[in-house]
C-alpha cells in the first residue's frame, strides 16, 4: 500500500530477468556514491558564489524506454486475476496446454537486464539535443555545455548543482519535456 500516491493499491509486474538472454552490454553508467558526495560537497563549497542543489526523479522512467529487440515472458493462468481475464477477454484458447499465456515485452519493465541501459541511452540522446553532455571519465556525472551547471544521474534520479534559479528551472524543464515520463520532485535550496 502506498499512502499519499494517486494509486494507493498498486502492484508492479516484474520480469524474471535472470531467465532471459540479452544480446547487448547491459551495464548502465550511474554515478558512484563518492562522485555524488563530491558534487554535493562542491555545492557547499561554492555556496558563497550562489551555488545551490536540487533533486528530481523521472517517474516510471524504466517503464517508458522503448526496446529495439523485444523480449518474451510467460505467465501461468493461476497468477492472473479473474478481473484481468474478463477485461482482456482471455479464454482458454489464449493459453497453451500447460496453462501459460505468452507476452511480448515492447517497453522497459522492472527486472529486465537491459532496462537501465535502454533508459540511459534514450535519456542521453534526449538531453544531448539541448547541450547536456556526460563527463567522459566520470560515469553518471553530466554538465551543461554553456552554463556552469552539473548534475549526477543515478538510475532515474537527478542531483543538480546550479548557480541561479533560472539554471535549475531550465534543467528541470528540459528533463521533463524531453522524456516520456513526468518529472517529480521540486527545486529545493541547500
């Protein structure tokens, strides 16, 4: 149960990624704890210059990443509630002789080995159009091409160091408008 959420009773289906083969490198660059700590500490050191820090989360980001190579999974009928069977008109002809239905996975899902790298690659492409560039030798650390702005990326959570409120607003708006998921969080000064 998730109080204070729009969907109070929510269940997420996950994929048994340990049972699926993947045909690509699935490692995704994410900021290390040390690098995130250094970014936050540099914000504190530059506070007298007007540096601030904010955080944001891209809601359901993994669930919106598109896949070029689809994966498949099967679910036994005993795990599908009657309401779902009725809503999608699933009858015995949709299940095999052992009671399984087969699903094609077209977008990222929790549990997929490649979900993180798919989300990262799509975010990288989206942000590159607007001048956001990952640091070459520091995974998960990014900077803006023409402003004094850096941010860290850990999965789908941002930590943004900025020097003016306008920079923070620009960063959040670009992230929000260039992903398929809504941005949650707020600009909070540190």
